[in-house]
C-alpha cells in the first residue's frame, strides 16, 4: 500500500485513493481499535497508514507483544463481498457522509451503504419502537412515516420487526434509511428480506459493521446511536421501559437531539417506555403535524461540517516507560467491571486529559479495557 498525505485533526482528511481507503478500514478492523481510539490515533499520527506502521510498537509498549494488524486477506475478502453486494464505503469526512452524524462525538469512521446516497443530504427523523408492536402501533408508525415523508423528511429506523418495519414501509415511496446491526449485506430478521431489498432499490441501507457479519446483541447499541445521531428527532412508538428503543431515545438526548413519543394505554407494557418519556418531558405526538411544527423547515440549511484545519494536530506525546507504567496502574486501580465515564476517570486522576487518553489507548490495545457506547470504560476481568 502507498503512503497517505498528512492531515489535520477532527475531522481527518478523508481518504481519497483506493490505497488510503484500504488503510483506513484496515486500521478500523485491527484488534483493540475502537471508534474513540481510531479518532485519537488518526489525530495524533495524521494518517491511517502512519498508525498501521506504528501499531506493533504502540502495542508492545502497552505490553501486548507480537501484535499484528488486521490481515490483508481478511480485508480483501470484505471488499470482495462489498463489490458483490454493490455496497459503497463512506468514510468520515467524505462529502456523502451524513452531516448530522458527522457532528456527534466520535462518529463511526466508516459506513457501508447500499442504495441511494442522496437521501443523506435530506433532513431525517427517526421512528423506533417495539418489535412485538400492536396493530394500532404499527398503523401509527406507518402513518407517521408516510406523512413525514410526504412533508420532505427521510425516515430512519433499524429494520427490526414491528414498529421499525412499519415505519420503513410507510416511507418507502418518499425515502427511508435502514441502519443495520450486522453487515449491510446481512438481512436480519429474515422476515424483512423483501422489505430490505425494496429499501436497497428505493432507499438506503447503512451499517458500520464488517460485510458478512451476522448481528449479535452487542452490535445493536452502536446501531441505535447511529439512528439517533443521523436524525433531527427520535420518535418512540410503543416501547417497554427496558428496550432498545429507549436506548436510542437516551442516545438522542445525550446528543442534544429532540425526543418525542406517542402515548399509549397505561395497562399496555409496550406503551410504558413512551409514557415515561412523555412524563419526563418528551413531546407528545398525535400525528405528523405535531412533529413537523416542532422541526425546522425542510429547506433549513444543513449543519456546518467541521472543516479540515479547524484544529491543529497535536504532536505525539513523549512518555517515559516508568511514567506510562505508573499511569497504567493508577487507571486500572480505579476501573471496575461497572462502566466508568472517561471524563469522570480523568477528573479523578487529576492528570492531563491528553495523557490519560493516550494511556487508555495502550490499555485498549493490550486488551485490558473495553470502551462502551457513550465513552464509558470497562475493565476486563482477567
């Protein structure tokens, strides 16, 4: 692979050549490289190729000797699957990358897309809800999606059974985006196969997961964050208190986005989550007009993307092995199996944020910690 031009920080210079895009995805697929770590390393070393060359040394410094980056054979296989599925790679910083999603903290570095990329240039609303939805709930989701689509909004959902499927169906004619938990070429659940093919033909399917990956439970929280991050507002139609739809709503609130909910009967557990959101301040939705009146006009300008050069790239930090080892241990002593927010950890340690984040990268590469949605850190049990 050829080298890449140096870039400034956040967002990084998007890869433009095939070699650059290959290196970008290879870095993202390498062991221990989560989304947060990806962005930090690109900001520190400038390009994916630079990071790939440094990774074995960085991992050895962190105590993970014999580290190997993601294999070229495995990545070649992923690109072959993408070509067969007619999927395109969207990298953070690309012109077609969703503008709203680009504005969230630590956005997905890469997305695979099948379908109409022009939908990413239109204002979007998310409609999510129960898989075991009632007939009334499905009808409501369908009507909301249809009417919002006719008003010019793109409807985003998760291609699940129930409310998600009804929302996609309602907006199919006007434009809908399905964010998938597994690979963009893997249709789950299989009962939505016909719908998924229709969305590929008339709408857009997105996923940050590798091509060919079967979805697992841990893939759905990041999927939910993409749904919330891509949308001006998240509308909940039937959801239990402990459900993925409520996770999506919390993601939207954390990102500073509007959350709305359709009320339901107090005796119906499927309505408990939506009713709780309304009690806590979410706007009550009776029909699409309630949503439209609360949103900016469709012709409102898109949010400005961060521009290359907004911030200068910091030089790589020099740390002695003794300092590094000491900070490693201090961090591990403060972490537990329960998630700890990164900001809280930095505050507790009373160390420079940049130094702590650099050591967190070491610990992630060595497999001693995991990062969860929202920037939380979990200590792996040995």
